[in-house]
């Protein structure tokens, strides 16, 4: 069994350096796939109200706990969707997510997108702070926040977000944002770490994979963990899930890291956060 190292967040709570993401995992398959992931050794699972599969995540987590995995070893993230911004609405959305998950507490709750045109991420975040103070969630954070959103949030926030989960991969390396995170003590978590699989044919990455006797996906995921990003790849087969977690037994050289650094083109596989409302 592979296990990812645990990494401390800014409040001392630990999360796995590499977890399992379930965007686009169909609700009907989710419990089985997450159970497989937990069996392989994944301990962190990333879902969201939007994904429509929180029930399956909860079932798999409860099954693993019933079979002997301590709940404290597991880390479940969910997110408040864009149509629930605002203080009261976010508190209600959290209750609904918890009802679907069927868990006693959540490990991390994120604002899914800042939705700048709505202009409500400050009261939304205040609701997260309330949930955090009440002990219903162990860590709170944001997702898809650009530097201007973080600065504005931090003007009033009492709890510094533990995480900003953003699109990040060799084509979109987010240098400015990562530097700001480092300054503020916010962990960078990479979504679509494989650019939804689109960068797996890249010849530079394929060359590195051949040199290390690894797959291209493993080289990309190794680049993430070696760069200090938390990472949450999604995969649909036991083989891919297992291979994706098996990236802690080799290292990229400085030259390899420089070759990947040179791939930063700004190409997104998802939406620009300023255009999502
Ligand atoms: N906060 C946000 O706004 C946001 C947005 C997007 C995603 N996320 C989170 O980030 C997670 C990961 O992002 P993602 O699902 O968009 O993309 P991703 O993890 O970059 O890529 C997933 C794709 O790569 C394929 N893949 C995975 N491992 C592979 C391997 N070893 N070899 C070949 N192909 C492989 C998968 O195929 P198969 O599934 O067919 O195996 C799937 O098509 C999501 O599940 C979600 O939890 C968050």
C-alpha cells in the first residue's frame, strides 16, 4: 500500500500531499471508486456540492472507518457552490453537504469560486469562519481566488485560509499566486494537476518519463509534490489510481525541474476565475 506524506496546514491540521479528486465521477460509481482509492492508500478525498457525489464519498469514508481505518486518518474536503454565496445561504449549504456526506464533521470546506460579480465572498467566508469556530470543520479555505480576491478577503478575514485550490499544472504554473501563498502561509492545492489528461502526450514530459522508467502522469505528479503543491488527481481505474499515488519513491533532478519550469505557457484547461459568476 502506498501512503502519501501528511503535510501541516497553517493551523496545524494535516492533509495528504496527494489525494483523490472526484469531479466528474458519476454518483452511482462514487462510493466504489472512493472505496478503491482508500483501499489503495489514499487518505484525502476532494468533492464539492457541485459534483453531485458527496453521498458516495460519505458512504466510502464510513465504510473504511467501519472496517478499521481511524476517521482521524482521513481528510474530506467539500465546497460551497456559486449559487449559495452569502452568510446564511452558505451555512445552509454546509448543512446540506453534511447531510449528504453523513459525517460528524468535515475536514475542509472551501469557497468553490470567488464569483467577483456577485461580490459576496466576504460574507460567504465569514460563514466558513463561524463553522470553523464551532468545530464543525477542521480547516477552511478558498478555491480559484486570484491575488486581488485574496487581498480583499484578508482585509477582513480573522482566519487566514488554509488552502487556495487552483488550476495548476506544467502549462499553468501560477508563479505570482504561489509566491503570494508562500508569503501569506496559504497552501497551494493543484486542481486538474494533469490538465485533465491533456498534457500527457507532451514530448518533454514523455522524455522525462522514459528517463525515469515512470509514466508521464507520474512525472507530472512528482513535479507537483516536489514543487510543494498539494495535489488531487482524479482517475477511474485502480491501476491509474495506484500509479498516481506511487510518486514518493523517485525524484526529478534539477535539470528535470528546469525542463518542466520552461513549459509554463499560461494555457488553462478550465475557466478563468474572473469569468465565473
Ligand atoms: N476547485 C475547482 O474549481 C476544481 C476544478 C476542477 C477540478 N477540481 C478537483 O481537482 C480534481 C482533479 O482535477 P480533474 O479531475 O479536473 O483533472 P486531472 O486530475 O488533471 O485529470 C483527470 C483526467 O486524467 C486522466 N488520468 C488520470 N490519471 C491518469 C493516468 N495515470 N494516466 C492517464 N490518464 C490519467 C483521467 O482519466 P480516467 O478518469 O479515465 O482514469 C481523467 O480524464 C477533480 O477531480 C476535483 O476534485 C477542482
